[in-house]
């Protein structure tokens, strides 16, 4: 694991609380594991990681998001979403492939919805021309996919974009 990944994971585990983990598990009904870190702790950890590892460019941010997502732990995956949210300016339409993989195994609306609403939507809105058309074509394909999280994201994105 990268130094940044180790930093984020260790901080999230330190911030965890077994009571909050049990509550989140029962509330979200997911098959993910939970550390029990609050959303504020996840956001703060990502902010601190960006301050500590200032050299993170596009490739490093996307690799770190994949590294965090790789373990089926809710807070790690939420940290990956927050990392992408806070680095939207680095992302382009080619990153939809990675994000599609995240959506495929999101396993809860608490991850799928912010990916669609706070990462994909602003990314697509920022694109233009051929890049935007390619992104919209990918999202249109999701609407007919057998994966419920992709369909949910496509529905969310079409509901927020009447032309999409």
C-alpha cells in the first residue's frame, strides 16, 4: 500500500468506534465492513492526506482512490469518493471506466449516490464536445446494465440532467 493509502487507512481506523460501526452496518445493510469513523472524520482525513501528500496529481489521485476502494470497508470507499470529489479538476472522461468499477460494487446508496451526484455529474458537466458525448454514451449504457448500482447512477444522472 502507498504511504498515502496507509495514512488514510490508519487515520480512519483510529477514528473508528465499534458502536458507530455496528449502527452504520445495521442502517446501511451492506456486506461491507465498517470502522465506525464519522463522515466528518473521513472528510478530514482526506483533507489531511492532501495536505501531507501535496504531490498528488491525476495519476496519484486515481491510483489512491482505487487503492482505498480495493478493500470492502465503507469508510475507505467513502474516502475514495471524497478524494475524487475534492479533485474533480484533475478528472476527465477516461476516468469513468474506473468510476464504473466503483459503482459496480458500491453495495449501498451511501456510496453510489455521491459518486453519481458529486463526482460523475460535475465531471460530465465540465466536459464539452466529443469528451462529453463519450461520457454521456457511457452513462446511457449504464441505464440498461444488469448491475443495479449502474442503473441507479444512470437514473440519478438523467434526473438531474433533463437533456441526458
